[in-house]
C-alpha cells in the first residue's frame, strides 16, 4: 500500500483502522476522512526534530491554508504547534478554537487595513511583512494601541525549486516579498528598522511546494544566511528568527519518492550550522511551515460510482458523485492521485479509465489513465492523499454542497465538519 495507514481486510480498504466502505454507507459520499494519530505523529516529529537539530527555540508552524477548521487548530494547540495564517478567516477560526494567538504568524501579500486591525485586536504574535505599505499601516495601528508589533520581513531569495509554476513562490519576480538581488530588500529593512512601534526579529522566505529535493532549501538557506551576515555588518542587525517556509513533498503515487522528514531536517541543519560558521554568525531560531507534509497522507476522500462509460476505440469514463468542487487540484495543476476501488480492494487493477466528476465542465476530472479494478454503480472509490488543500480549496460550484469531514482514531470515527445542506447554500441569500 502507498502508506502504512492503509490496509486491505475482508476485501475492503481500511484507513486508520476503519472500514472505508462501511463509513461511506453510514455517512454518505463524498466523504473526507482524516487520520488523527498520523496528524499528531507528524506534528510531534517536526517539533522534536527541529528542537534537536536546529536550536531549542526553533519550532514549526502549521500552514493553515493546507487544511483549516476548528479541530485541526485544537490538535495543533494540544501538540504545541504554532500556525501560519493567511487571512482574517483563518485567524478567526484559530482564535475561536482557543489557539494561542501569540504563536500565530499572519502572512499574505496584501493585508488590508481592516485585516491588520483585526489581527492586532486578536493579539497576533507576528506579522510577516511583504511591503512598505503594510509596514506603514502596522506601525500606525500599533502606535494607536500603544504596542510594539513583532514582525518578520518576507524576502525572495531568487530560487527556482523546479515544481509546478503555480506553487513556486521564491523566484525574484514572485508576487510575494521583497527581492534580495535587486537591492530592494536593503531598502525595506532600513525602513523597518527606523519605524516606530515595530520590532524586526528576522526574515521569512518560501520557495514553493511539493519539493522532494533538499538542495533548493539549502540553496535558499545559503542566500538567506549570507544576507543575514551582510546585514550584521551593514546595519549591526542580528537576525533572531529565520523562517525557511514549507514545501516538503508528499507521496501521492507509487513513483513519488518516500521522504524521511526527520532526515531532511537533520541534513538541512548540518548545512545551516556549516554555513553559519562560514559566515561568522550564530544560527538563528529556525521556523518551518509544514502543511502538506503534515496532513496530506493523513486524509482520503471517498466517492460513490455513478456510471461507467466506454467510448469504443477511445477512452473509458468512471463518473463519481464529487469532483472539482471538493478536489480542484487536478483541474488546476493536473495533480496525480492514487485511486482504489475500496469495495474490491483485494482485487488487482484490470481497468484503465478517466475518473470524472459530476460538474458541467469537461475539465472536471480527478485523474486520467487511472488503473483500478473495474467498478460498477455504487462501488466506493477511494482517492488517497487528499488531506492537504482539497477541503481548503473546496467550493460550491454548480451549487454542490461541500462534503462531510470525519476524523478517525483507533478505528473509531467522529464528525469534525458537518456535510453542507441545500439550506446552507441559501443561508446568505436575501
């Protein structure tokens, strides 16, 4: 099996000890299921590895954009994670979940005045600042409240991580942050150091997502640490915190490599310590922002098969009762997935098909050239590794309600997000 929280018993697919077909019959489909213990284990791995290999004060932030609802923040709080937040909505949910806001980092390339005010009123710990305009507003609002706001400046190191263009974020012409190589980073740092009610503690960079090679991370770290050494000389500024972002890949299909996240952290740490010694600076507290690597393989999505359409001489279609509204990633990025006929998980694949969603869009697909055991109507298909971004990016296109989300632990399930109703679709109508 692709991951060790998947098993085949009694001819069916089991996930985190639970019978997926039984859950589909009980709760209906589409149905997202999350493995609570795997989420906790991955959080613990990041916390312990970072404190062991970086500095004792280094820590990870859960990237909210990967998966955001109340129970996730509760688990993150219980495990001692920080959180990376990119909108007032995420911040609101975190706050309502009793997440400690001093451990929240507020990101985004265009924070409005209202966003900044809202985050300050919630006593958000850090702002990741992208530009002078928001720096001015943060300074102004901090002064009004009689506080000094801690910030990190987002810089672009000019790294191409060779991932999909739409999830590459660290190139010099990115919409995010301020470029080092153009000299503009010097300007905004000087500006920040002279702003009232602002405490600059360090810097942030993020090069992209779904990256399997640690070399781009090390290359980005080299640039950032060298720049930190330069700033020490130019401004007498000592970098306390260096946020290297997230982006570790996950295994979606068999041909993807398996990643040992602790080993990656250790190897990056060795490189960082070596470079700090070379540049003559102390290693700052390191922050990472894992999202996908914490929740992706902790989730699967179940669908019911509707029809099997065979276009002789062309292709076969298997249509499901979900699709683009609950999983837009194939339509956006042509993301690959492993798909299993959960009703007959003990049988070898014997059918090549395109798995199509129910929307009135030709591009509403979950995957093409998928090999699985030939399904019939009402069989349950399991799309694996859907814990990251699927629910977060879900929409109501074609007025399709978003799916229920279950959490499973020790083979027992509980509801964490109710299934939307048709009434919910009209709740805001006047």
